[in-house]
């Protein structure tokens, strides 16, 4: 029994993407506003007799033919006739993404999109966009009765079976249009705020992961520098690529080269850094660069990429340090990964070890071009500081203390040239989530050759290499952003029966 009903919306068909998006926005805003209003009444002590429920917007596509417009895109079409649908959330964040998906579907199939209300309840926690703690002001009796009156997050609607390719539709059920359901997206958006200390709407479409705070410090320094006013016309043009710089606590600095005043414009510095602090160089359309310190280890790498994937970024990179495995390598040399040995173990149940994780040409080229531009080396000379090869990722930071003969034999057979704890995880999750990925590491020690990462040696190394490595990462992302999205989103990442959303 339901105590009252949210606003009523019928299902309508739309042949214009912007009109379809506006209908999604209208349904989402009305239903979440109603949920918030009813919960606030409940929190004030008003008596509620039944259940309060509002549902996510839903999009459906029905096609009776396999024909479609000529496209070499990796997304934007269905492979066979049938009914397809997905639930949608947060049009304030995903407006540009939804508009592109709607446009492609209408263009490729010539069929209208049906927009209406799904049967998927919006969990009350997800009706708020911010970091809202619903239970703070409730008494014991109210806390005990929340579940009786409101829908709570349900893990049955938040798994990765669609994106993993293991979801099976039941007879008469629509096939999925998108890799994630709306509750799965909402869950990750809330976790991103928790882990990174920044709102999901500040994340950009080009993501750099690192495992060292040194890299974050340099990214922050460069971000603040880009926000500063300059009288040099060429440098001013470059700095105007970015409109703002945002850090934990959503502390935002606007670009003075657009006439903004100096200093922080909004946000509050948190009392302590979050677990995986993120900083964002913002461009219009989310086309800027986000950098996240994921810390050490494959578990962290999986955790953050699991959640960032719902934002559907255009590319992510791993920049970090590694152990060089070859005697010819020197400290400070770069490793451009063209293959991975996965001994991280955190993704074995989601992506079998038998599945190859290929290098993506577009990302590889951007990284090599960036190294060349920043170092001034090219051709054969570039080989003196950068080697392309296999990167092995393991789950034990103190692998040197093991009996290593078996492990080293495996790595030698794989032709591995570097060893780290995150790169294969980041790449494998990029493959799994259809997010273009790449890896550029810097050799910081050579344990097999007696060159260990000890405090004095490490400090000198960090001072010399971090600035250059970060500049390479930024340039690689800027080069990728200059590419058309048709080139970035490779068909290598698409499986047999794909949800059409990118």
C-alpha cells in the first residue's frame, strides 16, 4: 500500500534528442524532489501510513529491422531487432552523454525513443545529490521504520552483470541499452564523493591515476599556475583551455585569464585529505583532466576504477613508478606498456586471465608523442629513455622477500620489463568497462640488480622526474582530447552483444 503518489508521467515518443533529454530531466527532477519532500515530512515526525516510492526515468527503443545507418563508431546502435531499455539518473551530470547516445540511436535506426517512468525505485539516499546523511536527525523509532516507508539501496540492482557480459534477459524482458543501471550509477557517484573528496560533477573525461602524492603535488602546482593571469599572449591562449581548478572539498579556483579574481571562489578545504584525493582541471563539456592518487595496490586501483567507470570517461592513464627488470634500464627511464601480466588477483572473477588486454593504438601514439615533445627526443634517440614492453602487476609490495625464482621465470617468459602493483588492474578494468586505457611508468628502482628504492636515492629521483612525468601525462591527455571521439573509443573494446550506449 502506498501512502501517496509522486507526479504522474505518461510515456511519450521523441524523435529529437534534446526533447527526449528534457523529458528525462523533468521526470527525474520531479520524482527526486517529491521523495525529498516526503522524507523531510517523515523526519519532522509526520505520520506516514504506507509506502513512499518514486521511480527512475526510463528510455526504450524498439526496432524491427537489423538495418542501420552506416557508422564506424563502436557504439550507438543495436545489433538485432527487439526491445531495449535502461533506467537513467542525474541528467545534470550526464546531459551531454545522454544527448550523444540519443542522437546516435535515432540517427542509426530511424526510430523514436520512448521516455517514461520505469518500475525501478529510486533509493531514498540517492534522491539527494550531495553528501546527505539521512539518519543524522532521526530518532530510534524513525530509524527503525525507514525501511517500512522508503526504498533503500538494493544490491540486486547494482551489480556488473551487464558490463561483464553475463546478464541474461528473461523471456519478454527488454535487453539493456546501457552498461549500468541507474542505481549502479548512483551508488558509484556517492562512493566517488566519499573516496576522492570531490563532487562527481567536477570529474573530467580524461583521467590520470597515480600512486604517489609527489605527482599530485606537481599536478596541483601546474593547475594553480594555469589559473594565474599572464601577459604572454601564447601562454594566455594555452591557459584559457581550462576554466577552473578544483580540489577536495570542491575548493574551486577560477581562471584569471577569463577575468576571474584571484583566490578560491568556492568550496571548503577538508580537515583531512580523503582516501584517494582527486583534483580537476576543468574544461567545458567535461573535456578537461582529472588526477587521482589511488595509493598503493591493486585493490585500490579496482575500487576507484569501478566507480569512475560510470562517468563514461573518454580515456584513463596510469602514471606511476615501477621496478625495472632489465639490466639495460636506468633509473628514470620510461616504460610504455604494450601488454600486461595480471597477478593482481582482484579481477579474476570479473575478467578471466585467459582474456588478453591489448594495447590501444590511439593511446599508445598519444603517450609516445607526449614523451617526445616534452623530452625533445625522437626516433632512435627516444629509445634511450623509453622502452615499450610488458608490465607485470602483482599484489605483494614486498615480493623481493619471497622465494622469487618461479615468479621471475614466469615474468621472463612473458618478456616483462617492469613490475608494479596497479597498471594491469587499471588496464583490465578499462578493457572490462570499455574505457580506453594506457600506462606510462617510470623506473624508480631495480631490485634484481641491487638498486633498491631507499630514502636518499628516492628523494633525489622524485625531484628530478616527477615534473617531467606529469607534463607528459597532461600533454598525452590534451593530444587525446584533440582526437575525434570516433578514434578514441575503439571497437577493440566491444564484445558480441553490446549495450549500444558508449
